């Protein structure tokens, strides 16, 4: 199934939606105002929290924990590489490959693509599509994409991308 997110996910009120191909909102993401580090709550349309994302502080490179039902299920870390945006995902056995800067990358599990992320060039505004091939991991995959976009947006805003 395809999901869509506006490129710069953080707005003035730290709130945005994840939509389907028809434009219907499927998830609502809300950030905590005035907190140290990014803290995001992902809710389904029944207003039930399906994922909590928290930035780890005092790290040289960005690092985020993804928590589901009170249990840490993954950590996303930005790796230091010259001329490359590399991320490692700890928890599930997943790898990120492709161009983060162009919003053209995939998430793989043991060599098989489970999510394909692409920028939608012909859409209104900057939107990117997340084609999730493993529906059993939808919320976690969306959380990883949100974290990567958060890190990328912060770098772009700081002029370091």
C-alpha cells in the first residue's frame, strides 16, 4: 500500500498527516512543543498511539528510539560517512539503501525490499510516497521514514546537508 507525507514534515505546530492514495488521512503525527529533542507520537485515526519516537540526547550524530506499546522496537542512527547519508536500524534486521537526499531509497530485510520511498515530482508541493510491501510492519516502517526525514530536514535547515 502507498502512503504519502509532505517532504518537510515539521510545521509550526509540529503536526502532520500520513495519507493514502485517495488523500484520506490514515495516521496523525504530533510533536511535543518545548521539549528537549524531538518527541513524536503517531496515532491511528481512532486516536490510539501506534508508535512513539524519541530523539536520544547528547549524541554526536542523530539517534532515535522507536517505541511501540511501551517497548523499544528499533533505534535509527545516522552513520558518519563522507558524501553519503547512511543510517543504521537496530532492532529489526533492516538496511537502508539509496539516496536519502533525493528521497529515493529502499528499506530491505535480508536483501528483500519491504519499503520503497520516492519523491513525487508531479504532486502539489513536495510530497513523497512510501510504498510498503510488508503491511505487518507499517507503523514501524513509517516511523523510520519519519525519523530519516526529520534528520534530513534538520540538516537542510542548518545548512549541513
